[in-house]
């Protein structure tokens, strides 16, 4: 589904991504691991349109999507989760979900004159969809809570929830488990697996927690020094000597 070809992203003389080539298979939950500074987040940022590549290409289903801005990728179903921005913290969890752009006609000028009824209908539909998503995430009880007041793990679930408000094809998750307690981390893992199985989402997941990776990811891609070092099941990469060296920094 995603093919990255000889991708580079340099910052001055520093090569954060240095000739990365890798593929993410449709229907997979692909893990992306590697020591700090390996270039994982920079790679995500380039694929998801937040950073221009220095050189190289990114393809989605065979189409060249290199350098497309995030909103264009969003319309193609390529999403990256974002932390709930501070300014949306006072809005309720439900409202945060309802804000996800999905081509609501309320945004178009024409409708401000002619489409009032349609807007009301769509708002009801969005609300129903948001409530469905909250139920799927087992956080219905938080619908009216301000998003800024829920726990870190619940915020991660809400971030995942935003990807469910549209028809995502591939979702990039950057450290969804950071700072999350064990129980919620496993709920997040189960949610990712359910979205993968029931909705056909493909995932690419950066995560440090190897239990989490082992539980849901296959294959696992190891990055080091800006490019792919190894790929395989978690057991395979754990037994790979180059991987062990990269992690030990020798
Ligand atoms: P990882 O996610 O694997 O820890 P990153 O992609 O965050 O790695 O970072 C790779 C390297 O690129 C790091 O050494 C980081 O300091 C550097 N880097 C990332 N973004 C920038 C930037 N905007 N300017 C300069 N250096 C950067």
C-alpha cells in the first residue's frame, strides 16, 4: 500500500532520513522500531506530508504522493494521529470528534443560504457517528467531558477515534503508548486490531514498548541511522545481530 523509495530528509548536513526504502503491506499492522534518533518520526513526517523530503519518493497504491500536503493525503485516506491540541481541550470529547473534517456541507457558503435543514441533518448524523465511535472505544461515559480533562491514555483513544470519523485507509501512529498505563495500553492495542480486522485499516506504528509491538505488529521494521536495517517478526528481529548492535550502540 505504501512504498518508500530511497527517501532522504536532511537538516543542514545532518541526515535524519538517509536513503530509507521500505514497504507497508495493505492490511498489515507494521511496527516501526529503532533506537532514539533513528529517523522514525522524521520518516513519518515526510510520508504524512508535514515535511518535504530532500529526495526520494513515496507511493500509495502505486500513485506518487511525494510532497503532497496533509489535507490532500487526508482525502486519500492517509492519516496521522495528532495530539489533541491545547485549544480544543475545553471542548467535549464528542465535539472533538465532530470537528474532524469529512466534507461537511456546513463549511460551504452555499449552504449557509440554502442548506440549513441539510446542515441540521448532517450535524445529527455527525453526532450519531461520534457517539458510535465513543462506544466502540468504550469511552461513551466521557462524551460530554472536556477533552483536556481526560487521562493521557483516554486522549490516545480519542486520537484514534478521530481516524474513525472518516474512511481511513492507512493510519500512522507515533508512540500511542507513551505515558499510558498498562490496562489502557492493551485497550489501545485491541482497538487497533479491531480497526484492522473490522474496518480494514492498515497501520504503521512507532512504539518503544516491545510487548505492545509483539502483541499486534507483523512485520516489524527496524530503522537505524536513517534507513531500514532489518524486517521480520519480533522474534526474528530480536535475534538479528545487526539489530542488537544498533540498540547497544556498538
Ligand atoms: P526517532 O523518531 O527515531 O527518535 P527522529 O526522526 O525524531 O528520530 O530524529 C532523527 C534525528 O533528526 C535526531 O537526531 C533529531 O535531532 C534530528 N532532527 C529531527 N528533526 C529535526 C529538525 N527539525 N531540525 C534538526 N534536526 C532534526
